[in-house]
C-alpha cells in the first residue's frame, strides 16, 4: 500500500507569510506525528494526533504554529507570520495506534525555506 | 531531562570494515529504543528496535544493537559494512512517562563508507 505522503515537497516563502503543509498518513493509522528537522540535527517532535484530536502539542514552539486533522486522516500544519528561523524540513509520521512501541512510518518531508 | 546523544556526527570507514555508531540516552523511566536510517534522497525508515526480552536485536541487513541498561546505551554495530550502508543514522527513544509514542531523536551520525 501507499506510504505517508507530504505536499508540497518544497516550499519557498517570504518572511511574514502564512504557509500550510499537508500530510496524508497510511490508511488506517490513527496516530499521526509532526516533527521538524533543522540542518544537521535530528527530528524534533512538534505534535501528536490520536484520531481527530491533538493528544500532545507540547512540541509546538509558539502560537504561530497550529495543526489540524479534522477527519482523522489528512493533517495540515499551519505556520503564521513565518520567520527565517522556521526554515527546516517538516516531517510527518504515522503509526497504527500510537503505542510507545510502535514503528512510525515517515513521509519524505516538506523542505520549507523562509526568505 | 530526557535526552538522546549520538556521540559521533560523522563516521568514515572503509568497505568491509566493522563499525559502531554510539547512542546514549538520559532517563529515569523505562524506554523503548529505535534506530532509524535515512538513505540519500529518501525518508526515514526503521532499522531495528528494542522493546523487551533479549538485549541484542538485529536487522535484516546485518546491523545489530545492544541495549545496556546500566550504561543507558544502545550502540549500533555491523561487522562488515558495504558501500550501500552509506546513510544518516538516527537513534530515537520513546519514554514510558510520555504516554504517547513521540520519539526523542539524537542528532544523527553520518556513516560514510569508502571503497
């Protein structure tokens, strides 16, 4: 079956603009995660969805970042008033039920560049 | 604080030589341990994981990792590397205290296999 997909693959925007990043998880996976990977670093947790609800948003850096998953499948990460420091690769992952022991399946990422 | 440290940012090695990629974590609670690999121009994928039982776990392509609770380590080893093993390797941990499957990643180690 299809893996996790993310669109767009690349996004270039100007400082202060609004962006939306989309994640389509593996069909049937109830758990969805967003991570951010800065250059030379490992992925950093942002937010976790179980179904439609955000069960853990402790990794969101500030209130400019917001994510939704209205129907329990596709998720959108929204960044308002982008800053140059937001430039990074944004990764989405899904797992079957969100258990601590489960394998997370990652998408290819969206590379965001804020000029 | 809970953290994951990969002690080597880059490991150059010749083909057919052995290699060890080091990973240490800091936690006062039980953990599950993962190694993910990112091949050039590909997404993150699971290499192997430790959940319970035997402290030595193996992957299908010859890598193995050993969980050492007293040293809070989960080093990755391979007795003879191939050119195709060139990739970025990430150690990741899920902590029982989090109640979610979010992963804490190390900074990554670039394995560069030379002919």
